């Protein structure tokens, strides 16, 4: 069998508040809708043809009569609204408690234990923007050699260091130590190494970032696919999110368009299996920074690449476009938002225009992929393959 599934995760591109959004402080959130409204409309002709506006009409992207893809939206069953939680649920894991966050920074006792373990004092220990904090504390870090520790609204422990002060190998070592210490109620979703270079007033992140994710608690979709003898190729931060489980090959990327390029490269050479790609710029560069115009432009830029993706598809391929959570750039604050995510499923041999409705879990995506690729079913999720399988 030479079936392939290509999943493109538009990181944070939510499509409207979930019923429990108020519990998260996210009432009124709608990443796509609010961005389109404040921007005065979005120009997404290819996503519109797939049926994006049929999920929920968006300014500039209305519903159409005969969408080329099947369409719907997915609710997150897990507790939480971060990257790890959303991606894990797609692969079959439902989290019954949210991954911990530290809006006041990490406990003093933990930081002292960490400093003792790595043999260095640290700077900061606060919630901060990664680009801002290296400008603010970069000079002191270079002078003292103290790594910069910070977090965000996500469940993350981040360590920033200048590559000429703390070499990459040492930065990775002290991040690995953090990963071993962050257990129990302290078990954050990811420890992130954030290397940077430059001089005072002009510090900049390098592409040598590395995520140390917590290990999934049970077997995931990617492992079932790998065990079937199929390829599992990861683009961007996908490998790190799943702690490498089930991944047979991977590439990192510096942004949305490079992720698309590398997805297309895999589509040329992968014979059968899964290609999964995360386009992080929506979230990292625009959502968290409340950049409505930037978010809109990034959506339109991705839309222009869809014809290339279509051209690389084979008749037996299944293309899925979705998201992992919301990050509405129009509402107060810079946190992720608790939203439904869009679901667009396209294939030359698949049914078109099927309304898949509101799926009760992101895991329905994983269950469908498992059925399509003929692997053992994942623990959670209900496949909708019967609805779209065509003739």
C-alpha cells in the first residue's frame, strides 16, 4: 500500500471559542474570525475553495456551494490549550489535567536546586518574551555567564544563553538536567534551549533551538505507523513535541515558508506513511505579539503555497490542514486561547464537500489517519474515514 497522509498544523489558527472558553479567560476568542474582522477581510482563495468558510464564515472567506475538501472543526477534550496538549491529542492522548504553568516564575526552592545541579547561578526566573529578555539581560548574561531562565503562558521552562558564552553542548546539558528535575507537579510540557548571538542592543536568536519534551504516557499514532513499516517524517518542532516517539526522519525549520518547502521535499521522496508539519510563525511571531496584520499576512502567504502542495499530491494521498489551539491576536493578553480548530481533509480519491461537523476530540483526526494507513487503532478518538473514503 502506498498511501500517504500529510498533516499541516497551522500553529494557533483557532476558529472560535469553545463552550468552556470562559473558564480559561478566553470568552470572545476567535483567532481567524477576529483577525479577519479587524483586518477588514482575509484573501484566502485556496483555503476558501477547500471549505474554510463553510466551517464558519469569515470576513473575506464566505461559505461556497461545492467545497473541494471535507470540512469541520474539532473540540479539544484535554484540559489545557498549549502546543503539547493539542498535538498529543491528535496522536491519541487525552490529558485530564492541564500541564503546569508558572505565571509568577518557578519556586525559589526549585531554582536553587537547579542552580546547584548545573553549577551556575541563573538570571531572571520570570514570565517574559524571549526576544525581549535577551535584549534586557543579554549584557549581564555575557558578563557573568549566568544563563537566563524564563517561562511564558505555556507550560515551558526556557533557558537562553549566548553561544559564545555557554557553548551549545553545555546549554543542551543544563537543559537536560532541567528536564530530569521537572517531575511530578513541576512536570512542564517542554524545556526549551534558546541559544542566541550578537552584541549589546542587537542580540538575536539562532536556529539552534532545541525542545526537550516530556515523554508521552502511552503509545501514540506515530509509533503505530512506524511499527507498520511506514515512514514518519516530521517538519519543524513536531519531533520535539512527541519526544521523537515514532519519528523515522525529521528536519527543523526557521519559519512557515521553510516548513512548507521541507514538507514539499518530503512529498517528493516519501513513498508511504505520514508527513507531519508544524507552521509555528502564526503563534510565535504574530499571535503572542498581538500582531493582527502580521497574522493576516502569514495566513495569506500560506494560502499562496497551496497550489504547490496540491501539485505534489498523489491520487492516494490524504491532506489534512488543522491547528493545535488558538492564539487570538486581537484580545487582551498574549496567551493561547481555548478554541475549536479547523479541520480540512482533501484527497483526489476522497469524497468532497462532506460536513464532518463538530468532532468531540482532536483524537478523531488520529483515529482517521490510523484507519486510512491500515495501522492498529489509537487509544482514543473516533474515525470519520467512512464518511470521506469515496468510491
